[in-house]
């Protein structure tokens, strides 16, 4: 549809087998931009929903194609029952880190890659001193508890205060919810 009126709009489409739904906003709806309160995708019958928890990513891009915002939602066909998350395949996340200093802070540019066969769900990020196991706090990160789908990568920046030279002993730990590995 290209003639959106604003307000609540319901669009009906023929039933499709799909893994992704894309909402493409070409023009500002108001003087302040595009506002989307919710996006719901329904199946004609509840029985046709796939088994298990479903993931929905909503990404907003600028007119130049730059990612402005990305949000991940998960829903269960069983209402508020999310026990299926406990049976996700074991995740494996690859981590590559570039270390720098900026004044009194260490700056990590980290590239995380999901190397597993399913989603790496709610990846918790920590930076620890490999000599003592203590966390560097506070830690400022672009994101935390992020989710990567199979084969997906994400680069983000993390900053933390530490004494000069201590950054070489700092280790980034990225632990998904669905990983057997333990955090310190």
C-alpha cells in the first residue's frame, strides 16, 4: 500500500509462506517522521502457527539505506509460555576484538558472529580482568542482551575505565542465554 492515511490501518494480504515481513516507509507520515506503535502479523488460523517461540525483527532504515533502529521481539503461540527458549540449540558466538585507549578509558570494537545452527539469544556482554576474573565496571556498550540469528554478525563499541596497560588483560565474554558456557 502506498497511500497510508495514518491512524490505525489494517491491511489484508493473501496467505503466504514467509519467514520475513518487511515494512518499508518511504515518506514521513507527519512533520516529525514515521511512528509505528505496533505491527502484528496473523495467520488465518491459530493452528497454522509454527511450533515454538517465534522471533520478529523490526528494522528502520533512513532514506539513504542506513540502519536507524533495530528491535527484536519474541512471541509464543502458547501465550506467555516461553519455555521453548530453554530448548533452543546450543549457541556458539565468535568474538573478535580490537583494543584502543581513549584517555582514561579502554575502547573495544567487537565483532560478534553467530557460529551456531540456531539463534544466539540474549547475548550478555561482560569485560573481565583475565588475571582476577573481576568485571570492569561500569561498562558502556552500544547494546547488550542482543540476539543474532544463524550466520549473523554485529559490530559494536564498548568502553570502560581502567588503568593504562590493564586493557591488555581485559577479556570480552559474550554469553548467549542458550549456551552451556558459564560466566565468571
